[in-house]
C-alpha cells in the first residue's frame, strides 16, 4: 500500500470514511479539509441503479447550478451570419463555420462546450469522431443545438453542467470551489441531486440512487446518508 503524505494523514485522521454524513455536514467537512495550495473543486458522485448500456436506462442531461461552478468555461459556437454575431455578443470564445470545422479536424479544440444552430448540424455531424469521444457533440436534448444561441451561451457561461452516466452507472460533477460559502455549495449540490432524480429513466428498476459521496480534488470522499437526503428533498 502506498504511504500517505502528512497532509492526507492529517485530513483522514479527522474523518470517518465508513460513516454516512448528512449532505450539509459532508460539505462542511470536505470544504474545511480542502487545504491544497490551489482552490480545490468540490465534487459530487452518485452511484445509480442503472445499466447505461441499455437506452432506456441512460441518464443524461444538463442542470444550471444556482451559484455557478467557479470555473471559466470556453464556449465554441458553430453558426453563420446574424447568429454568429449573436454568439460573439453573448460571450462565445470561438465562433465559426467551415473555418472552425477545419480547426477541429486538425485537433485544435479550444472550447469545453460546443453549441450549434440546427442548420450547421450537417457540417458538425462530420466532426462526430472528433467531438463525440470528448463529449462535445451538440445535442438538441441538451440545449446545445438551438436557434437561441444567446441563451445557450449565457447558460454555459453561468454555470450550466452537463451530466452523463458512465458504464458503471456513476455520475459525477464539480459543484463549486472550496472557496465557496457552505450555503452556495449546498445549493449547488441540491440542484444537481434534484436534476438527477428528475432524470430517472423509465427502464430503471429497484433502488435508483444507491450511493452519494462528496469529495475535493485532493481529498478523500465522504458518504452521504441517503435517508437524510430523502428527508431534505
């Protein structure tokens, strides 16, 4: 077993990895123990009783975190004419059509969120092998294929988070920074959990939410008591 550093030993000494904490207590303890030399991201992970290999059990969507993520998101938009100008005015970092497609094909992807107007999808569709594996392919269900370019860019910049279940049925996301107030982190966590609850697929059987944990970039994770979580909903 790898030796723990002094910092991690000190953190673990005050936390019980086997105990299930209330959501607010878990956030308070994780925030208090995020002592790295940078502003750590506070993360949430949810283990769901689903098998994402089946289409009727996939959980995917977007949620706007009320207090933002604390992260600057670079947004790329595929649009032409007036919609391209609308995207630039809304704060998009990269805007283009064929020229942007050529850059993406070369591997020059300078954005973390990709938005496209519907008329651009024939062009964007040819980039699926590049954008798809990176989770950047625009999707109408996620609001990233839309004529409301301004709204989509504004939402992405304001703290909208995409979520998608991984093979083991786990969903995770950053819900803020250690520098955030506890109330802000709590509000973001609650919004994320509620979004996952509402996204329960028709094919999910039995217990839907099996485990929830809170952690920081460099710290251990703490389990959240599901009973107290249900009581707070």
